[in-house]
């Protein structure tokens, strides 16, 4: 089976070579999948794509014409794939629903701790022989109220960590997980969560309903100086509204691993280029904003799981066996 891997990074190639099934012939392309680059999949049975590859109707149509039968997402989210069109075209779509929820949960809590205790500033100060503590005052996580939006795999992993810190955890999810309640977290409505939470962290998928869930109106309902963490998908947050809230100090801390327009930025070294995205550039000017470039998933354990599950998914499709990770 020939599989064309789009948006390949060096670490993807290493992981697939080390952990996937040798029955698969991987062809690695660095380009992002779009209508222009789709021709790279000529002769392939499948394409393997990541979060910022574009799989809208014209691209799917093109892949179908090229003879592609399977689409393997090497990630959990599938908001970048037009699933109804894929189904209509008979293209099977598979994903990796869970490779390491702990990887993302731990990263999100890492962002909380770093913003709170200002590790990023301390790191630079001590390297400059500056041991002054002024400006580094943090707060205890113990006793703080954390609002969790989305209590699926990653949300649950984050709640376990936060309960360990002694936080009070309020959750919002249309599906209530009894495990959360047994552990001591409670389910509330968004309107109850916003005014109570010192920290709000997003663990829900991006859907038409959740797009810009965090907007001017929801920000208005939050505590002054709230910490907002987003490791899920950029478009859950209206970035312009967030910038206004940072300027008015409504948001006291912002930790992002994802960004609405990240497709033009993340996973590339742009250090010698001028970034044209003024919204992103503005975000970077705030001292209380910490951004990582969609790296929450990026642990050795997660990469091994992604490679193994992606190759298992594809081989199951090829053999016509039922695959539990089919989307749509
Ligand atoms: P999951 O499917 O296990 O859980 C998602 C939960 O969100 C479900 O319980 C669902 O009922 C809930 N939900 C759906 N819409 C909601 C809404 N409007 N409000 C509140 N809850 C809602 O997903 P998992 O594995 O926990 O992943 C969550 C998200 O994390 C993914 O959709 C993906 O976007 C993101 N992610 C980010 C990564 C990164 O590297 N930054 C890596 C992997 C996932």
C-alpha cells in the first residue's frame, strides 16, 4: 500500500519509519495538502494528513480523481475535513482518536504553571545574572477554581492533574462523565462557570457550534484577570476579542498552543521572515501571553502511538476489516 504523507516534518518520517508496519510504502512530502499540492498523491492508495492540511470538497474531489481511496488523519481533530463530501465520494476517513491525552493535558497544565509562576521570565533573568524577584509574583494553584470546557479524554486527564494540585474543578460538557463527579469535579453551565473560574481551559472540539465559543460576550462574564488556556483548536477563541480583553486586563494570563490562523505559521521555521499576521504579532507583544506552536501532542509516547495507530487504521481499511477509528 502506497501512502502519501503531506506536511511531513523530520520527526514524522522518523516516527513512521521506526514504529509503523513495514507493509506500508510511505512517500513523504513536506508540502501542506491543498488543491495545488494534491497531485503529489498520484498513484497513492491513501493520503496521510495533519491538522493544517486542507481537505475541502475540491481537494477531496481531486484526490478521488487521482485514485486515492483512504484518508488517514494522524491527529484526533477532523475539523479540516469535509466529511459529508468524503462520504459522498466514497473516501474512507480514519483518525487517531487518542494517542496520548496525557501529553496534551500535561502541556496545558504546563502553560498554566509557566504563566502563573513566570518561568519564561525567570529563565531569561537568571541567564542574565538578574536574580531580582520583582514582577515574578505568582499565585497558588491550590484552592483556585478551574473551569474545564470539554471532559473527553484530554479534559479528564487534565482534571486528574488539577485535582491533585488541590483545585476546585467546574466542568462543562453536554455529556456528563460520572468518573469526573466521583473524582470530585462538578458539572455546571457555561454561565455558572464563567464568573467563578480563576482559570478556564478548553478541551472541546471545534465544531460550527463551538467556533468562537470564547468571544466578547463570554469574556464579559468572566472574572477580571482570568487565565485562559487553549490547547484544543484556535478558532474556539475569537482572537480579536481576546486582544481587547488583554488590553483591558479582563484576561490576566493567556496560554495558547493553537491559533485560528496557525496554518500559515506553525510547524515552520520563520525566524528569518517578517510575519504579516498583525493579530498574531499583537498577541506576542503582551508579557502575560505564552504561545507554543501546536506542540501539546508532541511527546515520544504520542508519536509512537500516532504511527502505530495510523498504519493499523490503513491496513484495516485495505483488508476491508471494520476499523473503529473511521470518521463519518
Ligand atoms: P474527546 O472527543 O475525547 O472529548 C471532547 C469532549 O468535548 C467530549 O466529551 C464532548 O462531549 C465535549 N464537547 C463537545 N462540544 C462541546 C462544547 N461545545 N462544550 C463543551 N464540551 C463539548 O476529545 P479529546 O481527545 O479530549 O480532544 C479534545 C480536543 O483537543 C480535540 O478535538 C482537538 O481539537 C484537541 N487536540 C489538540 C492537540 C494539540 O496538540 N494541541 C492534540 C490532540 C487534540
